[in-house]
C-alpha cells in the first residue's frame, strides 16, 4: 500500500495577477469609503443649525416668543364688531409677520363694557384658558358675533362652543356657572379704564396706545419702529 506525498494539484495554484487585482480592488473600496466619510463629516460640521423659534402659549393669555422685545396688547370686548374685524383681518397678518417669527408677543386683555353677555363671554374664555384653549375660544367668540346682548353669548351657547372645541365640558360648565373668573374680568376692564382707553379694540405696543391700531398699516409700522429700537 503506498501513499503519494508531494504531488501538487495544478488547479490549486492561485494566479498571482488575479490575487493582486483582488487586493487592489478591496483597498480601493476602503479608500473611497474613507474619503466619503471624511467629506460627509466635514459637511455636517459646516452646516448651520436650524433656528427654532420657541413659540409659547401662556395662561396670561399671550402667545409668542417668551423673550420678544416687542409686546402687543389687545384690549377687546367679545361683542365688539370692530374687534371681530380686527381678529379676522389684521391679527392673522400680525401673527404671520411678527409673532410666528419670534419678534413679537401678542397679549389679550378684557375690556368688557358692552353688556352682560360680554362679561359672560370673557369669563368663558378664562374657563377655556384653564384647559389650554384660550385662543381657540377667542377665535370662536369673535366668529359667532350676532349683535349685542341678543343671546349669542348666553351661557348655554358658550357651553356649546366649549363642546365644539373639544373641551372637558363638565369642568368648563362648572367653571362658568361658578363665576370663578368674574372678578378677574372686571379687574382687567377696570385696568383698561384706568389706562384711559375709550373703546375697543385698543392696541398697545410696549405699553403705549397706538391710535388707529386696529389698522394693519398703522399697527405694523409701530411694531417695526419698536423693533428698530432694539437693534
């Protein structure tokens, strides 16, 4: 019985040129990947971070950048037709141009003098504010105007608005019925009177009344003037 040692199978021999090409190919791939990784990392380092304006909704009935240098305050009566027009036409432009861009903070204060339904509507807005829905309720009230003290803002209707907006109705109805915010609304109305305000809407920019402020051109110009002072 014999065993054969040292016999070479010619098929097992590897072609040196093919091996070299394979090694070169692998090294090329690693080189390309390394270069791409470096380029991507450099691009990431050179990209400026996107600025995010922290729009904040506060329970003091304000909306906008917390540290905005310009504050616009609306003193309004929810039964006032001029207030309704301001809310539908001018305020959206102010929001888009100044508030949403972080330049202005917009605040609402009650100046409810037209009648009992104005008072009820303002109290209802405070109850909505408890649930983080003041601005939705504010828009709803102005859009539902139907005359002065004719029942549009009767308490049953105010309760219906709350339900439409998805508020917790038991909490809202109890809040409204209790008169929880009666004195707060009256206090803000007295504040407006003490400031010498004579009608609604009254618009103040950084604490100063803007005559004709319910007009976009007038209000926006005053806002720009105040912004230029802060530069």
